[in-house]
C-alpha cells in the first residue's frame, strides 16, 4: 500500500478529469521556455495522489496532432512535479484480435512523424538518451493490471504490449499505407504519442500509454473504413472505462520509483559543461540542472 502521495500526470481528452472523487480542483496557467502548452493544467487530488490533467488538443479539440507543442506540454508536467505520466490516446487497430473498444498498453513505438520538435536538447547543449524501451515498464504493468480488471466489466478486452506506429496525420492512412503497416507487424496506429514519449524520457518522467482502439483503420475488408463519426462513437462508449483505468492506476502506482526513468538523462549530455550557453543553461535548468554543473560545481 502506498504510504505517501505521488504526482501523476494525464494527457488525453478533456473529459478524463471528470473522475468521481477528484477534489480540490483548480486550473493552472503555465508559461514555459518552449512556448505555450495545449491548455491550462487541471490539478486536483484523488485519494492521496495529486493529479495533473492536460487536454492534449486543448479544450474544444482545437489543436491538430502536428500542431501540438509537445515540448511545452511535457515541460509543464515537469514544472508541476509530475513523476508518472499516463497518455490516453485513441488508436486504430492493425490486428484482427484487437477489436474496437479494446484497450492496448503498448511497449514499443515506431516513428513516422515529420519534423516535430522531439527533444529538449539543442541550442548549444547536445544530449542523447537511451530509448530502446520507450515505455516505463513499471507504469505499464500498473496500467495493464487495472485494465485487465476493468475491461471485462464493459465487455472490452485488454492487450499487454505491442507496437504503436505514430503517423503524422491529420489525415487517416491510405489503404496502401495501412496494409504495409500490417506487414511490418505493428499493432495499433495513432498520431500523438511521439514525441511525447521521447520528451518524457528526457524529462525523467515515467511514461506509458492507454491506447483505446476505435476502429480497424482501412485495412479490414469486412469492416467500415475509419471515420470521425466511428471514432467518436467508440470514444463516447469508453470514456467511463478510460476514467476507471486512470483512477485505478492513480491508486496503484508506488510511492517511490525503482525504474531507470528518474536517471534517464544522468549521462546524456555530451557538451563540455563550460561550453553550454547561459541562455540554454537557464532554459534547461529544471530538466538537467544537476547534470550541467562544471567540475567546479557551477
């Protein structure tokens, strides 16, 4: 049982914060060195957990996937003390056994996006992090355990692991693309989880995804091709399920992190510390402050 409070972030649809038992709610406006986040952050308490919610596309769904300021979104989570970050995302299924309405907790990503800002490094500070396993295994295990319990209550199924291919959008796939992705062996397809996962790893925040299957993309020969109407219908059906998984995960994450995420950037910086420009040092202090010190401790 957890003995102390933790801070858990959730990025997803604006309805996710309407969770029974969420108290002390306030909206917090943040400015970041990387620009404006998608919206204000809703902060509240759920039991002994402090919860931070951010509508990924802004309230009213007004920001397209390729327009999202992912760096500002994740930086804001770090400003607010988030240690665990749950992404809730609608995805298309690339496998027959992952039905619309099912939940997938992927453990891999394949990046097909184009030119999105996907790192905090740059401007005179070069850094590289390990990203072979892009999802925090500890957080994914918690999420899957809750999903396995909650999905049967609404006739859905949960799936552990798999590859999420991240496309640029905002258009859905062509039929040729969908069939090729299937040949690659991916499991689900979406538009948003990269660069979120990359930035969370750099920020040393544990990250995992609750992927809500809404359709069969356009590869399936007997099902209707993906449409906005079909996606919204499934999302409406499963908002309750998504909220139950978020709530259950908030109750189950441990008070201390034993994974490697809190030290992910410890040896990342390649630049000589005395060569990091002052402006860049100031911008990155929250993220990499201890790792930018010179031998003299400055």
